[in-house]
C-alpha cells in the first residue's frame, strides 16, 4: 500500500523537491517507515544487526514539521528512489523472516516481542496518511492519477444546509486495555462529565465555509486567536489551503489533480481556521459556537451509537480506504442523527493532547507523545478516508500543531460549557523533579518516604495533644503538608521557593503531577504521581500553600499546635533568627519538630550564623548544642534525638543518602 | 600548689605585664586551669551549668604560644587577680562537691565520669610547670622569693667532665593501657629497634655548654639548622636564654632570683641550641653527635633499669618537686651508669611527636595533640624538677615547638643510626580524606567496601585464568590495587591525580594513613587506617603506583591479564579514546572490568565525547550500548551487567550512595 502511494510520483525529482518547505522531501518518508521498523527491532533485541546503518541514520529523525517560525535549512544527500526501494525490499524480507519465526502468544502486551512488530506496522499506517497529505501539497507536475488512488466520483452533489442536533449530558470514561495495541497516550484513565450541548449535524462543508470566506473572515483579525493570526499572516492565507481561486471559479486540490470545488465535501482547514469560523458564526448567530473537546467528541460518538466493532467492516463511513481516495459529501454516511462522526476527514478538537492518569511511555518509543505534551498540539478525532488500523479506532489520540494540515476539518457545536484544562506539562527542571520524586516517588535502598516517616513519627509522639492547626515550614513540594493533614484539621505549607510551592499547589489543584527523571546523561524517564495513589486525595481541602520566608514570617501564621521544620535550618540565612522567634507561632504546649542533617554550607548560611558545627572557646559546639542553647528558654526537648534517613535520586545510579536528626521540642513558656 | 606558685608575684601588675611577648600575661594562666576544668565537666555533662560564662570564654583559649614569626597583638580586658582568686575558689567548691558525690568505680577509663576530673587535675599540673617557666621569664621586679619555691642550695659544685656510656641494642615497645589515665598521644602501639649507641653519662652542664658559647657557636651559622638559624636571628641569641652575662661573670636566672652560674647544673636550652651544640661537638670530636630519638631515650631508661614504680617515691631524681624548686648538679642522681635519665630538666629529642598506631583522640579534648602532628613539635622526655603526676611517667609524651623554652636541656649521644621519620600528618583535604574513608574506612548502610567487592567479584569470575600482572586504572587512593594483589602476582595502580597516588604510596610505604573526617560544619573526627588491620600488609611488595593518564598510557604498561577501570570512564576527557585502545594493554584472553555509575558530566567529559546517555537518530543510546559498540571489535561481554553499590561519606549525616554497573569483557582478538 505504501509502495503504491509513492507510485503517484512522476519522477525521481518528485522525491527530492519538497512539497512543503517545512518538511523533508518525500524520499525521506519513503525510507523512514522501514528505518523505524529496523530501529525498533534492534532496540527490542529482535534482530541482531542493522540492514543499512547509513540509511538508518539518515531516515531516522525529521518526521516532525519544523515550526513555521523557526525554519532551518539543512543539507542532505539523499539516495536514489531505486536504492531506497531496494532497501525497503530488504527490510521487508527481514521483517517477514522475523514474523515467520517469532513464537506467537496472546495477549500481545508491552512485553511481547510482537509489540514492536505491530508498532512498525501501525507507524507505517500513520505515514501512509501523512505522506498522502504531502503528495497533495506537491506541485501537480510531480504527481499523476493512479487507479489505486482515484477520488470519490460524484463531486457535484449540492451541500445540505447544516442544522443543530441536541446532544444530552453524558458521563464519559476513556481507557484502553493494555492487552490491545495502541500508542502510549491512549492508556490510563480519564473521566469527565459532558453537559448537554448542540452539535452540527454535518461536518462543515466547503459550501458552508464559503460564507465565512466571502464575509471576509480571513481578513477580520477579531475572528482569529493570537496564535492563529500569526499563522495567517505568515501563510498569507485568504482561504483554505487546498482551495484554488481560478477565473472559472473555486477549485479543490486533491492528491493528484485539481477538480471543480465539490461544495458538499467537508472543508479541510487547520485548527486556527476552524476556530475563526466558529467566532464568525457566533457573531452571526449570537450563540456560543466552538469546536468540541475530546470528550465531547466521544459524547457525539456514543450518542451516535457507534463502536469500533460496528464501524469496522460496515462500510458505513468514509474510513479504512473502504471507498475512494478522497473525501465525500458530508451527507453520505449517517451515524444516528449525525453524519460523519467518524471518517471522511479528521475533526479538530479544542483539546491540547494530555496524558490520562496512569500514562506511561513505552520504553521502545519514549518520544512518541511526550514532546507533544506542550499545550500546542491539539487532538484530532474520527479519522479520515485514508485512516486505517489503530488510526480509525475510537481510542486513537493523534495530535498536531494547531496550524498543521492533515485531511482534517471540523464539526462545530453550541455550548456555554467552558473548556477544561488538562495538565500535560512534564516538570523537567532538575531540582524540582528530584524533589517531586523525593516527596511522591519510589523508595530506594528500602528507605521509607521521608516526609511520611516524619509525619508518622510526629503523630505517634503527639498522641492526644490538640490537632488543630499545623505548619510545615520549608515544605518544598509539600508531601509532609499533605501527610500531616491526615491528623490535623488544617495544615499550611510554606516555602521560600515559589517553584516548589507551585508544584505543591498544582498537585493540590489537579491531583496529579508529572515530571521527567534523569536516568543517564541526557536520557530521562517519565513519571506521573497522583494524590489518589498515595491516599491523600481526601485531605486536599485541609491544606494550603504559601510562599514565605521562615526567618520573617507574616503575622497571620500563628496559633499552631505543631510546626515542622524539615531540612530547613541549615538552609536559612539566619537560623538563629528563626529559632529565637518560632515559639511566638506555637500555642503553649504545642510542639516544634526539627529535622536536619546539619549540613552547614556558607552558600546558604554565613559562617557566623551557623548555630553549631564549629569550635567555640576551644570546645566543639554541635548543632544540637546550639539548638538547646537557643530553644532552651521557651522549649523543652521531649526525647533524645533520632536519625530519620532520606534518599534523593539524581540518576538511576546516583543517589544522595542522608540522615536527618529529628528533635521534638515542647513549648513550655 | 598552683595558688602557692602565684604567690611569688609581687603585685597585681605582675599578673598583667607579659613575661613573654608571645604569650598571654599570667592572669590568663591563673584563671585558665579552672576554666578548663569547668569546660570539660560541662562537656561531659557532669555539672549542669557554668560558674562564670564570661570568665570561661576569656580564659578558655590562648595557651599556645603564638609563632614568633606571626605575632598578633590582641586587646584584652582582664579581671583583677582578686576576682580570679574568688572565681578559682568557687570552681574548687564545684569540683570538690562533684568529687564527693560522684560514684567511684575502677577502672577509670575513657567512659568513666572520673576521667574528666583526672583530666582537669593533670591539666593543672602542666600549667604549674609552664607558669613556673613564665615566672622565670618575668622581670625580677614582679617576682619575689617564697619558702615553697626555694632553689637547690649548693650552687657552687664543680661540673663533672662528661663521658660516653655504651648502650646496647634493644627492641623498644611503647604502649599504655587505657585503664590508666594519660593523654591521647600515649595510647596505641609503637615498636622500634634501637641499635647500639653511646650516650653522654650526664646531661650537658652549663660548664660543658660554655665551651660551645666561647667557641662562638651561636655566631657560626654552619652549626644551626635552617629553622634554628631563623630563630637565633629573630631572638638575637648569643647564649642560653636564662644565662646573664654580667661584669662579674655569668649568672643564671632562676624562678625568682639571679644567682652565680651553677656550672654543674644542666644547661637549659631549646632544641635548636641543643642541636647546634651537637653539630659543634661533632666537628670537635669527629664523631656523629646528635640528640636521642624518643625510643632511644626509652632505651636509656630501660638500660638504667628504671620503671615508674622505682622512680616514684625513691626520691632518687630531681622530680615530683621532691627536693627544691630548681635544677641541681648533673651528677646528683645516678640511674645505673647514667645520671638524670629522668628529672632535673626535660631532655629534648630528635622526634617530632607522632601518633602511635591505634591513636585515638579523646572526645572531651580532641585538640590536645592533633594540632601538634605537624612535624614542628619535638618531644621532650624525662620530666623536670617541677614535673608531677602524669608528666613524670615514662609514657609521658609532651611536645613543644623547637624554639620553645621549658625547664629543658639535653643529653647528647653518638651514633650512625639515621633518624627514622614517623608519619604524623592527618590528611585534611576534603576530597582526599573522603576517598581515604571510602577506600579504607567504615561501612555505611551495610554496603560492603566497594574496592574489595569489585576485586572479589573479579577474582570469582576470573577463576583459573592466568593471574600474573593486573592494572588498576583510575586507582585513586589504591584500595583495589591492594585487594587485587591478593590474587595477582603484581598489580599496578595508576591515577591521573598525583594527590590520590600520594596517599596510596604513603600507605604502601608506611602501612598507615591518617585523616580527618568532617562530622558537622567545621568539626572533624580523626581516623587512622592501617594495611595490617585490613590484612593487606602482606601484599605491599606486590603493588606499585604511578601517576598517569588512562587516555594516554605510557608504553610500558602492557601485557596484563586483568585491567580494572573502576569509576573511571565517566571522568575521562575521552572515554572513546581509552576504550578503543585498551585491548592493546591486555593479553588475549585477558579481562577488562569496567565499573561505572555512568554519571556523565560536561565538567569532566565534553558532551560529544559521551559514549552513552543521549539520543542518537531518535533512539536512546545508553552507556552500555556505547560500550558494546566500541569494545565489540576486540572483546566479548562475559555476562550480564551487575550493579555494585558504594557509599562515600561527606559528613556524619550526609552520604553519596551510588550504584556502579559492572561489566566484564574478555579480549578475544
């Protein structure tokens, strides 16, 4: 099929001339899918050696479009199409040999050797579609009609007038069993409530979109989002990119030819154009028009009574290459009250792709999705006429930059429901992600979670004392704050670092935090941690977080029954100032807990401010001596100090392993 | 007794005027011994509070003489002698109360509460003596005769002519049971062989020394060591410091008076003067004259048939204040064939104080000796007329700067035996001492010694392969080099760092290494590690150490059966260069062992030189991938990698805990 697609090219030159200045020429895509296959099989240890190391370096990277705002011309010396064709045949032989000898067991899960085989097949399906788009962008001289790739024959059907269909409220749950092949982003759990809304019966047709074009929609800046406007100015777009305005009227560029505009076919636009259309339509109708979110699209799908099983093999959608090699009229395939809920063209959504709870990256392809968790890649749903395999499933989650072109259009909807934001950011700041792992991550060397151990120790020794307000000073990313809230009515976390507080707040608000962890050199792994998994989601309402200075606390932070200062005192610029005044924040009988490895460093604490770790009058003064001297006036030490260990992971081989000395001090006066 | 000593002072002014410009005035020493007592009792937790915190800060530090070459005038506002006397009385009361209530148990060891009490008493004994020297340096107007401190009455006895006594060879062993009170430096073990030598029958008398003075010995630079010459020029010394040249002849300054020179008494000089005398006498006699070392003095002691028991109570030495408050004739007290082996005046030795094997510092007084392990403090032996208690014992090891004055003189000896050097240096460079502890120190978190674990793992997997030459590349402070020498005929350790190699060499040469370890802030503890304790003393002859560059090894390092590269590759500037050429150093069938946490850092290895830990052609390349690719041509991987952990201690609370991935590679071509 992929071979056949490239047969529409008219010459070797057609392989080398870029159809799109921001993308590699087609020769790259011709070789790429096979190189991908070999790379993954080598990585999985399924084949002993490469087929062509030179090609497999050249064809490995460069799929993604460069940003239109950061074009970077590189020089490539590509092989000939014949050489690549021969390479493809050799790879095909290697893969066929592998398939014929590889023992077959169900289920095919992440650990199955068949997984990378399926990955290679599905990967080529994606490039079948994206290459068809590039071919559609190629100059006509480089392409020719081909019997396998003939467009829908009836192009002069009139477009039906669109109308709105009421979609009832629905609870949406998205998940995918790891027994079935998919891309990493499809797994995990997502739940949302979709309130009732109205949806367009049809995808927006070329005819319907013409009103927007003729109304000067491309020229009126108020219809465009800031990012969309920047794209429109760069592209100097005045109408959809595959539309051609000629003397005898509008034409449409298909894969290998230009045809009179098929007005009944869905318009193909990027997200910005679709969004501008919605703004125009809102203005026209006075109604809140926008695109569906991902889960609202699922609501349409379920409203239409669809399922993967029903769609597959029914031939009742312009999907799977079941019909012709182009779009078709928007009223051709009814799905319940709606048309083209799947197939024909992809449908832009309002939703930047995000990881479902429980997202994990597949070790053989750890950058399939993670680079797109940037809030700039919106999901498209439903598949197009050329979508096959995984692409055509309900669960498929493909996302592209919002200015990008696929065979994609849109269905508009009317609703007041705001668009919920989904956290997709992976924290990659080294210190923040180390702390996130330290507070919410795995145990190493059998050392229990430090924040939890501190909290448990405190609660055990506080016994029946009042458990009203607690303060976690130097809370960093907040784990102890949450843990203490299991016992106290309310816990406030304060840290000097707004970045640390930001992560704690995010976790409180979204229940989940994601970060990358250094494994070796520049390599990272991807982590997701949720309050729910730690049994802490029920205490979220009992905590708050503030940025603040332990040496200069704001007046409102007072009246506490318990104050924790964990790994704090040896990071303060004036620990004496902090220790001398902290009793004012505690109720009489309240308890101050200090945990510290006493790692005095001049970079944090000027030497003259150290409260121990030096000689005075010839004698050793330890930090514990200093604590006793400073706290003695208002506190009594409740019991002998204990060491509680903690481990901070730096890489998968390197760790800090530290003992924090813990003392409990009761305020006596 | 101490009170009585200060009664020789004539006025309050006598307390404030400095007898010696390099020392505090006597008021400091008057208060100091009591402050010391209180400080140690507080530190030991034996008394709940200080007697006078202000005094106890003022009188705590400043005993040591400032270097005569770095005089630093400070301003002090001292209390009156009456105030200090009152303070002393209060402290006396506190100590008496403590002694009368403290339960008494034998033995009094380091953990006994009586130890700090004895420490306070012994400390005052020392200052009784040093204060008597300061009083002797005071201007006559400030001192007065006192019945308790009358000098030896017969000062006009003629000096006996000196002669040499043959002392046979003797094996010397020094040790002290920790059941008996002593200073830290007296404990541990020391063994030495003392070949036969001749020793002067008498201490050098004033009469004998006069020959040197009259021969212009102070003026002739060739008699003086470089350090001694510098002192002599600074002090403008032309004769012993307590000698006075007056119109009617030589006088001698005693504690409270000047008397006609008692020629038969021992001359009192510092080490430099004694040494210059020896050089002069060598020139005169053509014999190799020098001072005894510490163990040679012990040889004299044993030759004389002395013991602490015999000396104490016999009244047969000018010691313990048994007689008068001054020296006496050198022929007064015979000890076997010799005179004044103990007592009269201290005897300078050639030996800079050094720690015996097994030296440990007492936690209550960790800077009694350690600051003097600098090669600049020579031991004096035998005690003087005012030495009492511990000072008067055979085991006593007091040491002073070589230009310093005590009631000290010397006995010369004739020998060809060179003076052995004793290691006294405590390595305090942070990185070096961390590595010394890492290689030769304690286990932490139950993680076994890394170098030993690597060596054991290697030996286990090498089985019956040839065990000729091995190379430990990046050997650091050398533990694995020694460990491998248990198995191989010869092991060479090479490291880029001359400092690391220096420590390994020192250990190989001296069998022992000493270093300080950071505990908390600036505080340190003192460590001593010996090859013997690790069972490695028998392999010393099988190792050598060289400074070298693993990426550019000298040609002679080749023909090995085994090469270890532990925690090396991620510290090289070009690991690829190293890995590509290392097979040339190994015999065919030989084994390369690589252990590394793969901690790639640009500060050590430019990013383009990393052999893993990055993405290439879109795929993760681990360091193991890189090793396989580079080593594949000449090596085969013997078995799957294993992680071997190691711990590096930074403070008593903070550790690096790292996993080093270990791979064994057999050279196949």
